[in-house]
């Protein structure tokens, strides 16, 4: 959970991943118990989908981290801009006071 008590997207992903793992384990146990063979094409399709989902989640996580970094960068640029403005005002004030 975040500082406001709201669930983070990472929490939801971990819940989904745990459910997916339990589903696949249960499916494997059921298949072994019934003695049925898995369809090779279905297994290959599942593996391909799982790989694509893993890439998607990786890209999504990377984009989220990049967004956080960009937000921090913007905040720091604002602080630097404010300090630069204050320095300019200070120098202007000092120039008006200095008669030389």
C-alpha cells in the first residue's frame, strides 16, 4: 500500500501472479490425477502468452519507474529555477544599492 493507504499496482500484480501460479499447479495436479495428456499446441500457446505477458509487465514496470524519475527531475528543475530567480532578484537589488 502507498502512503495514502491505497493499494499499489504492484500489489495487484503479485496477487494475480500468485493466483496464476496456483491455477497452473492445480491444473497440473488435475491432469496427472486424471491421466490425460496435455495438448502440445495448447502448452506452446500458453508458454508464448506467458512470455508476452512477462515482457508486457516488465515494460509496464519500467515505464512506471521512468515516470517516477521524470517527476523527481521536474521537481528538482522547479527548485533550481526558483533558486536562480531568487539569485537574480538578489543581484538586481544589490546592483541598485551599489553606487559604483
